[in-house]
């Protein structure tokens, strides 16, 4: 009777799968059935719980989700913050660990900036990084970010040729990079491109003032808007990309007073980097502000070093090196035990090997 009952259930389940619907609950008629399956379920649950509690692998997931997770930051969230005058925080991240800590620290926005060309890939400047490389880093950041709004930076050469090229790249950042929005550099000349992308439903963060991808045309990394005409050009660029549909824009390397006036003239948030505290928010490169670099490295004037990750990492790695050399590590508490009789049996077995 037990086998016939199981057969009946199997037939109904297969038929249901082919129709795409869930079968109704089925009760097997014999007590022996319940007694047969219950021990297996109990053992499975115990084994599963044991696997969750004990790991012998040398690597493991990067922690558990927070007990009180933040609400997801959306475009609506950012607009509400701007409306009530609450500064918006943004920081760069280039991989899973850097995004994980940025999200845990409560950042409103996480930018996968093309600055990763230098800080993560050791390149000379941002013009070297490729689209495929940016997408790889975007995917890594997206896996770690639960609450912050994520933005991917379109690399040089992936959007300037035509609005259609830019839209195709932006779509890849959303579909493949798992980003929620994109950033691109440029002012009035990029307005048609921004409009094309925003009409497709992809949020765009603009970038005016100093645009690093165009450093060669600007004569290097120079402050923009230091003259009346220069400041007016930055404002005109900002108004043009706002009209094109940007939900916010980065203002880089602009005198603080000029940035404050431009911010007042706009209806969307400005995110400053080297533009004073009159902007709607701020962004910094994570590697710069955490001090994850060796002594003597050049830092722009606007960077504040909030930590010294390099020194702490160096101390930890040097200590590890010394303990390995002196055989202090690994200590007994870092090794796995074996029963004494099993060890003796093994030693006896290998005597003639």
C-alpha cells in the first residue's frame, strides 16, 4: 500500500509540473509511511544544521546580513534627502570587500568609479581602463551592496561616439554590471546622450567641472571655474545636463563659492569633490580617504585621510611573516585534531612507505 500511495503521488506531481501548477497537499494513508520518512527528514535537518555551523574551508562568506538592515536607497530617497537639505554621502568601491564596508558604514550611494584604473589596477590614469574591466568590478560591487544606490562610471571610449553607443553601454552596466544607474562626464555637448539614456529609464549621474577623462584637453588636472567666464561655463554645462535628465551631478575641482552658487541655481543635487561643503553631498575615493596607500603618495588638496589602512595592513602582514619564519604560526589552536589511535595506526602504516 505504501508503494502504491507513493506511485500515485508521483504521477500527480509529474502531471502537475507539466501543467505548471502546484499539486494539492496529499496525505499518505499509512502510519508506516510517516514512520519511514520522518527519521530521514530528521537526519537531514541535523546534518544541514551541522554544515551551517562548522566550516573547514579556508574561506567563507563575508559575514551575515545586518540584524537591522537599512531601507534600500532609491532615486526617490535621494530626491527626498535633497528636498529637506540632508547631505548625500557617496564613496567609491571597486570590489566586494570595499563595497561591503561602504554599505555597512551607511553610504547613501556607492560609485564604481573609473578611478579603479589607478587604485585597483595600477594604471597611469582613467583612460586606460576598458569597458569589460569596469563591468567585472561593477558585478563584484553589486553582490555586496544591499542598501546603497549603486552607480557605474562609463569609461572613456564607451559613450562619446554617439548617443546610441552610450545607451548600449549604459544598458550593459545595468544588465551585466547590475548597477542601478550610470555616470558619465561632460556638459552641454553630452546633453543629447544623457537624454537618450534617461528616456530609456536608466538614471544618469552627470559630471561637470574638472572631467578627468579629458585631462589632456584641459591641460592636466586643473581647477575649473576660477574666472567669471570659466564659472559661467560650468553653470551652463550643469543647467544643460539637468535639462537633459540627470538626477544629480558631480561637481569636481571648482571653487567652493562657485559650487555653492551653481548648487543654488539647480533643482537637482550636486555631489562635490574638491568643490566645498556648499554642495548637496560629497564623494571621495575610498582608497584615498581610508589611507590605503604607502607613505609619499600624492594626494589632491581636497582629500581628507580618515584612516591608515596601509600601516595596519603592513603591520599585520609583517607580523604574520615573522611568526611563520619562527614557527609560532600555526599554533595548536589553528590546526585540526586527529584521534590518537588513528594517528598511531597511520604512523604504523607508513613505516614501510
